[in-house]
C-alpha cells in the first residue's frame, strides 16, 4: 500500500518569508503528485500538481519533485497570513481512475 | 468558475439508519470520487467511478456502501446501515481526466 509522509508541524513562518513544505512517498513507481490546501473545517483545494522531475512554478507556489529521492516539496514565496492552512500531499493509489492517497498534512502558520 | 456541489452540508442520523449523500460534479468531468475524513485524521479514499461503473474501491468501501449516478448530473453515496464510526466529513470529487481532482465542500455526517 502506498504511503505518503509529511511532518505534521505546526510550521511557523514569518510573513513575507518562504515556506517550505516537504513530502516523501513510498512507491518508486508513482508518476504524479498533488498539493492540496485545506483550511480548518473546509475541503481540500488543489493548488499544484507535478509530473516531471524538477521544478514547476505557479505564481507564488513552486513544486519540486525528485523521483530518485522519492521526495516532493512545495515552496510558498512571500508568505501571507491567508496561506495559514494545512497542506496535503497526495499521490494516486495506482493508474487510471484510482483515488488519491493523502498524507496527514503539514499545518502551516504564517506569523504577521 | 464551475465547482462541485454537495448536499446536505450536515446530516444527523441514528445508528442503523440509511443515508444518501448527494453530489453534483463539474459538468464536463468524467471521473467521480468519494472520500471521507474523520475529525483530526487524514483524507481517505473510498471509491472512484468512471463510465457508469466503479473503477476502484478501498478496503473502507464495504458492502454497506454503494454509489450511483442516477441521472446525468448527480452522483450519490449510500450508507445502508450507519455505524457510529461512520461519523466523518464526506467529500465528493471530480476530474476531467484522472487524478487532477476537485473537491466539493463536503457533507458532515453525524451518527448518534
């Protein structure tokens, strides 16, 4: 069974700094990786996905993938208090229409 | 912007009763999913649905659960005989192609 590991935090970052969130996964065959943001009491919101080794940037967010190390990270530049949330890393359980296996999430706190 | 909708937002039921949770996926999406999240725990995959049939189901999705797409817009999750441990947030998700899944706001199920 695929496993996704994240440090639960809380990770506290001052406003304006870079927040770095990390995730490791167990299945070397995983091909796609997803980052969701979940505010307390709300549903997961897809913010980034990455399929290839290297970096992918979207606005203030950068996803980084290193398949050799089975490691995926999310960087948030110019952190804002509104970025305070739990960030969930997810990988597909298998191919096709399989569901996602989620990590427990990292609780991020941006300090004003 | 199109979004997944779910009804009701909160359902209270007695142990042993049947409940039906409803979802309207994004209109051009082809893949549909149900997840649950017990309070304080990670998001867990239940079932995926494609081309009018179940694609994959997790160990959680036992005989008391069923899914249906009764018409061209709704996607439902039925729990036949609820147990206390079924109390959770239930999220519906949909995707145009496999994996990039967009979540609805969720239904909070409370079993008493």
